[in-house]
C-alpha cells in the first residue's frame, strides 16, 4: 500500500515510523515532512494550508491512503476533497472536524450525546461574558470558540484578565473550572466503530512544576500507572462511543482520530476538549508502544472496516521530553545549529522543528525535537529520555526536567 502522510512535526515523525514499520506499507510519502522523516520516507514540499496541493499530490503519487496529521487541513475540509477524488483518508470531514474547530459545536454535540463536560455558556457580548464569569467564579476558564493554535484558552483567577481575553475573541465559551488530573485518551474511529487507545498524560506548561505559559505540550508518558483500572472502558462507554453515535446520527460521521482531553474530577470523568487528530507529543509515546501494525489499522478506519479489531500494546512504558527553542512559546528563536544527535539504545529522537542547511541540522520551530525513552517502568524510560536529551546541544534551548517525575516516584513507592 502506498501512503501519503501530511504534516511535519514530531507527531508525524512518530506516525511515519509506525506506518513505515508495517509491512503492508510498501511506499511512504510525507508532505512536507522533516529531516528526521526524510531518513526513511520520501518527502515532498507542500503548504499544508493548500488543500488542492494536497489532493494533487495524492493523485499524482497514486496513493491508496492519506493520513492527515495536523488540524488545519482537516478543519479546512481536505478530507472531503480527498474522498471526492476516490482516495481513502484517515481524518475527519470538515463538518466532523468542527469538534476541534469550534468549542461551541463540541459542547452542543456533547449535550446531545449525554457526554459529561464542564457546564458552560457561549457568549458574544460583554454583558453575557461578565454574567458567565460571575456565575462560575474563579478560577475562570475562557475559551476562544475557534482554532487558535494553542493560544485560545485562558485559565486565571484574575477576573479582568479573563474578561480581556473574552473581549479579544469574537465568540467565547466560558466554563466551569474542572479540578483533577488531566488525561489524553484517543479513539481510532471508522465512523461507526471506535477503538480506545491506552491513556497518556501531556505536560502543557512551559516550565517545571507546571509553571509558565501554556504550550503545545512539553512532554508526555504512557501508560499511567496511577489511573483507574477501568479508565479505557469507562471513557469508551461514556464518551467515545456516544460521540461517534451522535456524529453518525447527525449525518457527519467522524472518521479519524478522536482525541479526548479529560479531567478526572471527584465527580467523575469530564471532557475538557476534543481534538480531531493525534495529539503531539502524546503520539510520540503511544506509537512506539503500539504493536498493532499502524498502516493496516488506519486503512481499516479510513475504509469503515474497524469492527472486531483489537489493539495490541507493548507492556513497556514510554516517556517523551520536548526540547524547545529559546523563547518558546511566545517568540521562539530559529536558526540555531543542533549538535550531533546521540544514539542511545531504546531511545527515539523525533524531529519537530528542524531543517537541514548544507551539512548542519538547524532549529526552525518552537518545539525542535522530542526525545522518547522506552523502559520497563517510568524510572527506566525517564532515565533513557533524559540521558539522551542531555547530550543534545542547541544554544538557548530548554526542556522540562520533571516529565513523569511524580508518577515515577509514586510508582517506585508502590
Ligand atoms: P485546551 O486548549 O482546550 O487544551 O486547553 C488548554 C488547557 O487549559 C487544558 O489542557 C487545561 O489544562 C486547561 N483547561 C481547559 N479547560 C479547563 C477547565 N474547564 N477547567 C480547568 N482547566 C481547563
Ligand atoms: N498535546 C496537546 C495537543 O496535541 O493538542
């Protein structure tokens, strides 16, 4: 099977390796890709905002499957165009991608599907916003209704800051603060059947001890030794399956990866958000642990044929740590030269924001590399990831030193 993977980040590097490892994948093309991906797949320059360029490339390469990594082309409707051209695609239609593209839409679907989430108001006027803020009180949670590249959500105790953010958005969802650990749990869906993956945890803040600004994610680990033993079953029954049934009933079946961002509160699991694609950096811990061949799995989803499929997982643990460029997330510096990457057993280094200049590898993005260590437990996986990342040189770069630390201490105590 010839496959085209769209995207260029650490997530696509991990997905690409997974697809490449499946003997069913005979030819892997990635657009635009990155220097890490270029080591095992053919990369093609592409502007991911240009839907027709994506369709033209898929037709020209005569691929049997397109896997779309990032949300932007999905929300722009690239999956509809590919399907209309007769190409199987792993990724939701424009209508179904609204689960990520509009917070208000996601809330409406959750209400109709009976899926537990934070109580919320959708507001457009200052009066509505102030009323909603005062109804919930601090901490305030204010979300831009539309896609905002990770900058749409403000959680603050400062009412003025909350109101300023609300006023800066056209339409906002203001909601109840959910207290409890956050978990990312992904479902692979063919529109009728959805299969839950094992949970992962992502670290969103830039600096240690969950301080500093929100980012796209600074690290992740999986599985979660502390999570309730029924978390997969419970999330499937109460959240993933009802969402897939509701989307199909609306005539907009969700085919692709449904990302549930969850808060495990004292009152049960609540949905914080949905995304319509694999999470980054969670994918960099999930794909290395997934034993089920990825190309066949995603093809079955894309061709509505998932029923009866079961996922097989390694019983090991993975921890990934993101190396970020100086100034990330507000003003990342690009152009820095990255030293030679270490080669350490059971460690994978995924490229996220890199390019190759003559002979040097240079940083081109805020999140530059993602370093995943695999081990028999969190301590071993962390040791490997941190040993590797400490050997990478990039002036001004930084990484969090506490990814999976608490969970690893708790695991050792047990
Ligand atoms: P999002 O962009 O929707 O992933 O939100 C970014 C982050 O804001 C989440 O990972 C949470 O840490 C936080 N957040 C979003 N909604 C809530 C909520 N209702 N209660 C508490 N924290 C939230
Ligand atoms: N890890 C967060 C995201 O992919 O949105």
